[in-house]
């Protein structure tokens, strides 16, 4: 994967605003400082190699949705341990 520096501040701000009941989410997004774009619609923050296999860094737990006025609906892949594995931008599908 081609990892690049990423500034997640805008996603963390959205999470703080839209999910105040999940304060860990903004912190998890703030930690997403490197990214690899799979496509225009999906960005990885955690290497998906061996996804959902025992011991993998990518163990899916749930989806959380954010709404952005310009970017539209963003679906976050939340992994075990309250980490964000990636984000899907539905308007680009």
C-alpha cells in the first residue's frame, strides 16, 4: 500500500459534533495520520492485510456514519479496540 501523511482533523471534528456519545471516536480519528487510498471512494487508515483473521491489525467491529455538507455520507469502519480502519465516501461510489 502507498501510505501518505493524512490530516484527520476535519473527521475528528465531525465525530465530536455528530457523536458526542462516543468521545473515543474523535480520538481514534485524530490518530489516523497516515492513509492509503484504495479508490476515490475508500481510504485505509489501517493495513487491511489478512482482514478479520486472528492476529490481524484489521478486525472489523462496526460501522459509524458521519454526514458532511460537501463530502456527503461517510461510513467509518471501526475495528476492535476502538480504532478506525478506514472511511468510505458514498458519493464517490
